[in-house]
């Protein structure tokens, strides 16, 4: 697996983040044989999912995506 340079993977800390946010707790277990298990919890709703890939965890998280707020 190829990785992007660190400068391209991480957001510039000087940029302001939107005020609206949704929060997740992600746990990862390394299982015998090298496989992994992910548990994802949406903090605001308490809903949880377990997956065997990080991509599937991200797909599950998409349902909680907030619409951008309109400027006041």
C-alpha cells in the first residue's frame, strides 16, 4: 500500500473547522491471522457498527454526514 506524503494527508491546522461536527469513536482490533475488526460508534446517537475493513467503517459513517451550514 502506498502512502501520500504527510503534508498531503493531514489538514493545515491553521484552517478553521466548521462549527457543526459529528463525532465518532473508532476501535480497531488486530485478530489472529492478521485480520482486523473495527467497531464504530456515532457519539451523538449511540448507534454502533462492526466491520472488517476501515473502508466499510467509513461507508457506515457517511450516513451521519452533516449538510454544510449556511453563512449567517
